[in-house]
C-alpha cells in the first residue's frame, strides 16, 4: 500500500522528489524550506519602486507570491525601462532587469510578443509569471490576472533571479511571482 501522505500532493511530485525535499527540510526546520524570504523580496523590489505595506506573502519550496502596496507610481532608474519589446529583449539577453513601459500594452501582450520573437526567452518570462500562482490565495489570483491584462500595468522581469513583478499602477500595488526552475 502506498504511503498515504503522497495522496496529498499533485501527481507531478514523485516519491523520490518528496524524499529529497524532506531530507533537505527536516534538519533545517520547515521555515527554511521557503524559496524566498519577504525581506529579500522587498529589498529587490525596493530598488525599483517605493514599497508600502505587505498585503500578502507566501513562499514554499517551489514558489513565491507576494503583493505589496506602492507609495509612488514612478519606477526608479535602477531598472532598465524600455518603450518597446525589442529593447527589453536585448536587456534580458544581457542579463539585465527590465521594466516594459510600453503604452497601451498589457503585461500579457508583452509576454506574447516576446514569445512570438524568441520562444525560449518568452517561455522563461511566462514561466516566472505563472510559477508563483501555486503560492497565491484565490482572491489574489483574480487580482493578479486582472493586472496582467491591464494595459496600464508594467511588467518587470529579472532574468538572473527569474522573477516577474507586475506594477499595477491603477491600484497602486506590486505583484511578485517566482518559481523554482528545474
């Protein structure tokens, strides 16, 4: 008879992977099994925008999702701001973090344009944005989805850390999404 705890996990979690995770996590304590820590995420984003309070933060071994209030609608010069997809793709290729401030273009449309020009790069951006969904509360998923479709929102992507942030200007908040890459 299979180990009953395995029934709680999604089918993609194999018994071998579960044992590896448990072997890493048990000696360190459960809190050490987070992909990210709130203070580190805040520090990364604080260089780009003026953050307010944390509305939501959840991190597990395979994903992180966060939502922060924004105190100002300006993106700092510490992140490369671009007005077209091609410039943003060049910045990503150089390993630079980028903010896609493209007029009347939603983060979803930006990702689609990147995928149509360079599928592997586009899949990397898309994966960063969707991987954190596993750590989102149901209410946050809907707000995140709406921000992704809003042409006033700005997609920020950090290729080195493989995370995506969505600057929801309309609602003055910042979504953060990251998953563990295989």
